[in-house]
């Protein structure tokens, strides 16, 4: 189900709770909502649809879509400064610091733990969405 986007900065600034397999329907709604906004959005966290769970969905460099439960960035390399926008926040792009290369631990939709390295644009999207999970607004 496509959900309405959350724009309340106080809600968005709250930390998200760990997700479980009972949260699979939320992940499906998150992906459907992301795909409905694919012309203007490349990633979403569950709090963007009003649910404080550590679930993110995003577009990878190759155009495929991916969902992560409980993502944690374990390692960051090669910092750079950039500007990002966000569907949940009013106004234009904001300055932020990102890392070219990250190592992420997460769980799949089957709740299997994985560790994977991401680089470039995909790494930047993941960092933005993990910030959402942590209540960090750009």
C-alpha cells in the first residue's frame, strides 16, 4: 500500500526501533511508496511513512531496488561534502558530509544478517536513510 509521507520534523527526529519479521508488511509498503515516488526519490526510511522502525528501501546504482532491516554502518572511508534534498523536509538541498565507501551490516527480508560494502551513489543514499533511522535530519 502506498502511504502518505511524513513531514513533521519532530517525529522524524526520533530514533527508530529495531525491526522484526513481523514488520515485513511495513517493508512492502515502504517499497511501494518509494516506487510511487521514483521520479523524485531514490531512497526512503520507514519513518518517512510514519513508522519508527529501522527499515530502509533504496535504488542501487544498477537500477535495482533493495530493502534493509536494521542497517548499521560499520565502517566509513573517503569523506566528502555534498548537498542533499529530502521528500520529508521542506526547502531545498542542505549541506552534509558523506563517505564514498561504507561497510553495512543489515538483515534481509528473510531476516538473514549480511555485511556488504557499498560505494558511490548507493553508499550516499544508504547513509541518508540510516541517518533517518537515527533521527538525524540533514
